[in-house]
C-alpha cells in the first residue's frame, strides 16, 4: 500500500499554480532610489536652480513615457536622503539609462544615491486575489512607506500548509485596512532583501495601526529585518527640488 504525502502534493500543486501565474505576469522590475542633495546646491543663484529644476523635470517627464516613475520627498523625514525616485519598468536597462542621464544634468551633479533597492513583480504563493498597486492605474496616494523585508531561513523550511495558515492570518489583518494600498515585490536573487514592501496611504496613523496589528500575528516570529522604514511624500519633482532651496 502506497502512502501519499498530502503536504508534498499540496506544495507541488501550489508551485505549479505559481509557475502558471508567473508566466502570465508581465515582467516588471522595481527600483527604489533614494538621493541625498549636496548642501552646495543652495549656493547656486535662483535662476540657476530654477533652470536646473526644469531640466531635471523634463528628463523625468520624458522617461515617464518609457516606464513608470513616481517622485517622493523625504526632506526632514530621513537624514540620509532628500527624495526618492520609484521606477517601474519592463527592463532594468531602462533604469540604468535614466540614472546615467540624471548624472548628466546640472542638478545631477549635486546628488548622490544614499539607498537603492531592486525587486521584481511575482504572483503570491498564498493568495491569487492580491494585485499590487503598482500593476494598476491607480493614482498615487499621499504617502508611501517603503522598506526591505527579510524572513528567516526557518520560515522557508516550514511545510507549505503551516506557512499558508500564518499568511492567511497576516492577509486577514491587512484586509481590515482597505484604505491602505499594498505593493509587494520580490528581491530574491536581485538584491540583499527577500521582499520590498511599499504601503501607500493618505493617513499615516492608519498605517501605524496596521503595523501594530501585524506585530501580533504569528508570522512576526519569522521576521529577521524590516528596516529602515522610509516615509515618502508624493510630490512633483519640481516641487521637491524647490523645497531644497
């Protein structure tokens, strides 16, 4: 008599589902680039700064026709950065081209990347009803809280059903906050973290309440790192540059 291992069968079925979903998911890469502005930028005269801002804004506008770019201010929120560019593209080469062109602008001479996170879109193993916000045409919300996320190796060695049970609890908590938009992407093999999380919200208190609730779920036992948490405010790039005067 042959004994069937239902847990292995379930993993096989779920992996096949994930492969099928992955083949149907468009190739999308995400780049979260945080920039620090040199204090010498403020030494330029007003006309010089204004012209440089227009040049940089035109570059971002042009690049937006080839991929999706969102611009965020972090002025006064993180000491290591002043603004963030969130790039979403079908190739990483387009991100490289834009970054190269950024450094060729006048404003680009005064900025350096302080943090950079790379990830990619993949379907969830645990729910086929989760659509990340960056794959929709939804307008950006006021705030975007970005952070890398690493789970322990013990998590990945657990039976699939055990992981799914904990993820179901985790997802259920998130669904109690429909006013918060989730953007989960995957960094395995691309960067140092496992995932990149980006939560969009119009109310930071709502996001804080969500995090407090998620701390009480079982999956929190397997979190190795979920910092730095980078609060970003959605603004046009010209407004961001003017705020640095």
